């Protein structure tokens, strides 16, 4: 894929533009290394610090609820900028060196990189899927709390669909490409069978539950199988 490599300048410009769509679309790049650590270290630690933060914020008593909510948030922070860069700028982000903030869920790529969608051709959607889901699989492998694998797959699908819905509202002109890409991704690998698109605004209904309703002040999400 070396001949499809995107320039650092193009990737940086794309990330800056898509960050304006909303908080989950922000993927920091460059800057000082202080305050960041390899995302892989967080995966190996089972995202324990973020799960504990969820427990404090939502006053939960079930560790699997904390882990699921933290996982869902991470999935949204991966899918959102990656999907937007693909659709709006024709770039598949390279998430190899992904880092996480020492004191929160924010993400960063110290050296922006990626590949041009046009040069990847038909392999581009698969490349996007791989760049995002390999992080979620690594996180799942590091969890010390038992959570159903298909629940985590459903979280990934929900995050993807949520990113697509938000992107469509912000950039309605990309409806056709975005809808086609989202449909393809939801039929790829572990996302297959996790849910279905139910409306023209890329509304989604998942076939699992993220467990947020089990938090004291929680509720069933709009795409929940239980709703």
C-alpha cells in the first residue's frame, strides 16, 4: 500500500476540518508528547482507569456496565474521524501509532498518516474497517471483566452508525456515498449481523445492548434492541 500513501499535510488538514463536526470527530495530531501514552498500554490494562471514571460518573455497581460504556465511547472516537476523513477527504487514516490522553479518553496520532481512498480502490472500505477494529479487538483482548463479544461488536456497530448519522446531518451532500459505505462496513467482518439501518437518516437498530440502562440514572439508547 506504499504507493497509496497520503501526505502528512493532507492528513493533518483533513483531521482539522472534520474536528469541527463534533467532539467525537476530534483526533489530535502533532504537538508535544507530554500527557499522552500508547493506546496499546490502555488496552493491556483493560481500560481500567476509564471504566473507573464511568463508575464514578454514573454511580454504577456492575463492572461490565462500566467497561461497556467506556468501550462504546472509545469506538465512537475511532469511527467518527476515520469515517469522516474517508468520506469527506478520500483518506483512510493510519491508526498504527494511536495514543490516548493520560487523563481522559481523547485520542492522538503523533505522526499523521494514511492512504488515499482512490488509490486503494475496492480495498479501501476493508482498510478502513481494519484500522478501526484492530484497536477495538486489542481492547477486548485486554479486558479483565467478562463482557459478551457480540455486545462489544454491537458497540462498534452502534458507534459507526452514530458517526454516520452525525456526519450526514453535518454534511448532507455526501448522503449517497456515506450510506453506501456504512452499509458495506456493517456487512464486514465482526460487524455483520450486529444490526440494521432503519431510516434515511442512517438511523440504526442494534441486536444487542450496551447495558447503559443498568446504570442508576441510565436509560435504553435509541438504537437498543430492548427499546
